[in-house]
C-alpha cells in the first residue's frame, strides 16, 4: 500500500499542553547582571557618566554608558550613540565593580597645576573628580577604558 492508498483517518492531532506564563525578574534577563534596584529604570539606566573638561584648549567631552551597552558621546558639540561590544561592556562592568574604587576620594586635584584635564565620573551614587595627578590605579583603568569609547580625533 502506498501513501496515497492509505485509508483516511479521522484522528485529530494531540493537543499541545498549556504553556505557563513565566515572569523572569529583570536581573535574570538583563545581560549586564542588573541588580534588583534596577527594576524601575531597567537597561536604559546610566551606569557611568564621565566628563572631561579643561586643558589649554578648553575641552569638553562626555561619555555616558547605559545598562544596555549603549554609549552616548559628546565631543566638540557633536554627539553620537553606539553600542559597545560584549567584551567591552563586560570589561567596563568589571572595572565599575572594582572594590578599589571605594577607596578613591571624591576629589583628587592638584590645585597648583595649570591646564590639566579634569575628569568627573558619576556612578553608583558617587561623584569623583580628578586630574589624574594622584596614583589611583583602579580609577585610571576605568578612565582609560571609557576614553576608548570616545571618537578618535
């Protein structure tokens, strides 16, 4: 007997089992590993803002990293938005989580120095201002990584 010769059957297909609706908390679905306090603001939350100002030319540059991996940059009045790579985003998150940042003072400026850049970083409810004259390796690593997000001159 061939398939075309097979008797027709009136067997109905087996119904699929009902699918349960599962609510996944934001911290489990967020690839950045958001904390429970992120549930209100979600992935668009600013993780860090760094402003670079000063110097002889009166520079004003800014980098804003959000929880979804997007970066907004402003430089010389021009702004842009791009997405970090997964590796860049993981590195920035690790640098922001460095426990050594807790020991960095809120302000570290050499008031006697002229024409230095001033870096202001806002993250985790803190504001840190530095001209990088003090030896703060954890902060320097974070600044270096954030500067790589800026457009090339």
